[in-house]
């Protein structure tokens, strides 16, 4: 169930009710690829503002296997996370395998990068896997085309994705009785490459089938920022108003602000966590590279405006030292800070929509970040 | 200040008062080599029962440098640890460098393993470094001879260590005014290899100089368990009763029980933390190897008798999965469990001494572990 609490322009402040709890939107979901958000415990995730996680069907089905997780009571219990979990369908990762996979009308066959085994993923098996995991939000299996691609190829792929979406819905419905998490939602995924007409056609096909929410897939795949924004600009106004909208795999803080301004409700991205492990820190006024020698003697926190555990307790000098010594604690503390940064941004955007100040805040944030391409 | 609260045989239950707080003894100190106990935050250290940490003079003087730490307010503030810190003198690490170091009456000169620079460590510079760090317990610089070694060589080395201990004390006293932590204690270190007479001579020399506590160095260097226990058996009864006794770099859970039974008050070792990162888990009934395939489907906690965060929230199957995927969270959760195991053991030993049941508990524990050489 999705309720819109307030609006400002296209931006929406909502509440998504899922079996494992309510989620305030717009929301950012950290990536818990292998059943853990890397380098952070669930209690610290809660402390830094995480409401909902993403789990990866592709990774978890290979290790430890979705049947193992089902036997152990589902992904929530397995990883000790009581909040909602959204699982992707595995499509994106499989299509990233390039020549290692082969697509047919029925399914996609690929070689496991773990042990070389031949694995088949179909809309039906993706639903079964996600239901074994006990996901709160299940995603349909879609084909993600590479970029750039010809229009006929984008059209063929998008049409296949619609047929797979219909099969996903049928399989999802038939599997509900055996699901670890019977109240789960199912989201469709809009494809169509960078072609506005194909995107609208994809959306129409999905709405006809009918889903609990609609995602925008196939962005952040190598297109320019302008191409991405153009697709969103054309697509979002056509999306069903009273269903949650999820922009998959995106993105920078600037992308989040722009997405919310166009009416996106949900995001996920490895950016805050992966960057943390590489020593790149999100701060109010841009990216801070903790490896930089200028932090060697600095007793400042990473970000003086930040209330996270890391900024309340540690200096840049200490974090620089941990990075130089390759100490795990460095990755742990920077991960917590970067996630706190993302969650705090979303919290500020939500509050601004409620108070009718979102437009001003968005303008101010985007202006202050425009020099920093990594934020944009 | 050290107060003995109760005794049972040679075992003592005491309280050590240091500038950063009181420590209940016997105590185990986790190793915070580079200003972090690897893979765990200070608040989790407290949660799993840590009272006091060890910091490494050798490592910290090279990275980030003790002057850097002094400028940033000392090691406690730098690493966000408010409890007591003991620092070793750097001797043990330097003597482990083998051919890379050269010892004279004045000092030891070695090549930095970080950047190849020539570095000199003397009793005077070791005191300055430890005082820059702001240690609660400063250790004298000693020479650690390798094992095995001839008796004349062990005697020569032990005598040098006594002269260095006297210089350490003089330098420590003269540096107090400039120390980050003016109320710090200074401990002497008994050497003498595996020779009982040399050990007693070393102790006598140190007691004559006078220290706040006395450590046993040069054990756990490759000798047999019997040799180690024999040295302790002969030495400990001769040690000053009303000063804390610290067995350096030791050891297994069995070593801790035996040490306490002979009157040791303080221990440190990398065992719980390093083993955790390698997937070796301390449990009541022995070592559990989390990598073992038999844990793949086990929904048991690591140790059913354990109340640590890891055992309260995670299955062996999950920890096995994290280990297989080389996820940092695995090292984090096993580190917390292993430290909790060590601290809980010490807490049980303390309680048993107070209740006069230590002898029985020690016998029971050692008997139950006698099959497991890694515990002994």
C-alpha cells in the first residue's frame, strides 16, 4: 500500500506499507548484495537512518543459494534485518555478464561466475527465488539491453520484457502460498532504452498487466546525464500517480534530488558504500578524499554539519591513518558516514516537500554541487 | 595503584586504578596495534567486555607517528577510547625484525619496514614515544632474545635489559611533566630466557630499581608449553605480591587459566582477534572453524552458551556464508564473539576467585580443553 502524504510540484512525500514495516518516501535503499550491506551491522544501519535494503537475487541465488536461505527462515532472519527488503530480479547482473549469457524467449542461460555451472533464470525461477528469500518487494525479470543499442533492438528487448513481466506476475501470484513473506508486493520495470516512445509503450504494457509499483530500469548504463534526465523527464509524468516509482541503480546526490523533483519515490545505489571502501567521502560541500595527505594532521570531523557516529567521534587525521594502514575500521566508519549522508539528504527532501520548501532546497543543493561532477 | 580484593591459592582478584579508570583483574587486553582493535568499534569493545587495550609503540611511532598523535591530543582521543591503554615499548617488534636491526649499549637501530628509513629506539626515545601517546601503563624498553639462545647470551641480554630498565625509569620520570597522561604507571619487564636463575636475577634487578608493576617478557617465543609453564612456576612466587603482574603476549584460553592460577593479573594477545579474521572461533567446547562445510545449513549460534551480539543474532550458516564471500561483516562479527569469549572467561575467573571456587573451575576448564591443543 502506498499513500501520498503531501506534494510539491511533481515531488511527492509518501508512505509505503510493506510486510516488514512502513517506509517514508522518497527513500534511499543501501545495497545488501550478499545478505550484508558491506562493512556495517544492521543496528548501525538503523542508527544511520536506513529504512529499507536491497538484496541481490543473482548473488544470493548463487551463494548461499535461495533454498538455503528459505530453509533458514528467509533473508530477514538470515541477515538479522527486520525492516523491509526489496530484491532485484537478477536481470541486471546477468545481462552485465555479456557473452557469458544467452537469451531466448523462455529464459536466460548463463555460466555461474562462482563455479562455472550452467544456470537458467526465467521469470518463473526469478519469482521463486525472490519468494524463497522472503522479499517485501519483488521485481519482475526484465531484459536490460546494453547502451547504445539500435531502436529496433531496444523495441524487441522491451517487448520481451513485457511478456516476461506478464509471466512474472502469473508466477508470483501462483507462488504466494509458498512464499516466506506472503504479503509481498510485485513491481514492474519500464524499459525501452533512450527512446521516449518505447518507454511509454513499455509503461502502457506494464500498467495493463497491473503492478503494485513501477520501476525505471536501464538507466545509469553508460548514457550521458542529459540522456538519463531526458528519459526521466518524459516518462515520469506518465507513470501512475498512486503507485510507488522506483529509479533503479541511481545514483549521485544530485541524481536523487533531480529524481525526487520529477516524482521518484525510491532509489538504490552502491555509491555511498563502495565509495566509502575506496576512501571517497560524501560531504555537504563535495567529495572528500580521505587518502589525501592534507588530512594527515586535521582534527576536523569529515563534515562539521554531520551528526553521524563517525563525525561525532573521529578526526580526519584518524580516518586518514586507518586508510593508510588499510584497517577495516576505516571502511566501517566511512560506510556509516556515507550512508548517513544519503539518508539525511532524503530526510531533508521529505521534510521540505511537507513544508513546501522542496523547490528552494533542490535549487540550492544542485547549485552548490554543480562544480562537483561526482555529485551530479 | 593496585589493590588485591581476594585471593585463592596463588590466584588474585584485584583492582588496578589508572588515569583512565579502574580495571578489574585478572584482565585480558585486546591488541589495538595501529590505534584500532581490528574490525571492531570502541563501543562494541565495551559491549563485549573490554576494560583496557594494548597499543603498539613500534607500529604507532611509524604510522601515523607519535608526534602526530600527541598533536591530536593523545592516543585515547585519536582512537576514541576512553578506557585505560597500556603500550608496549617497541622492543618485541624490533627484535622480531631479525637482521634488519642492530643493538648496542645505547640503543637499537633498525630499518623501518614501512619506508626503509633508519630509525633508532632507545630507552629514552621509547619513554618519549609512549608519553606522547598518552599511555596509562608505559613499558620499559627491553631486549627480547630469540629462542633458543645460550645461557651466556641470555645473561648478557638480561643484564642489558636491566640497565635499559634503569634508563627507562629515569627518562620516564623526567618526561612526566610533558606527558599527555601525567598519572601514568611504569612497568618493568623480567627477561632471562628459559633459565630460572637468570629470571630471578632479572626480577631482583628490576625490584631494586622499583616499578609500579612487573611484566614477564620473552615467553611465547617458540619454547614448548612445558618450558613456558616451568619459567612461570619458578618466577611468579618470587614476584612482588602487591604490584600487578603482566604476562606479555600470552595466550590461549588454557594459558590464561594457568596464568591466573599462578598469580598473573594481566594478559594481552592477538589470538582472539587474528583468529576471528581467519574464521577460527573460540567456543566453550573448543575451536569452531566457520569455513567448514558442515556449518552451511546450521541455524545454531556459534556457541549456545554465549550472550554476545553475534551469538544472539546470527546463525553459523550466515557466518559461514559471510566467510565464503569474504565479507567484512564476517570478520567484524567473529572478532566481537572471540573477544567476548576471552572477556567472559576472565570475568568467570574473577568471580570464582571471589567465591573461593577458582580451583575447581580451573580444573574443570583445563580438563574440558585438554583434547584441544589450540586451547592449551
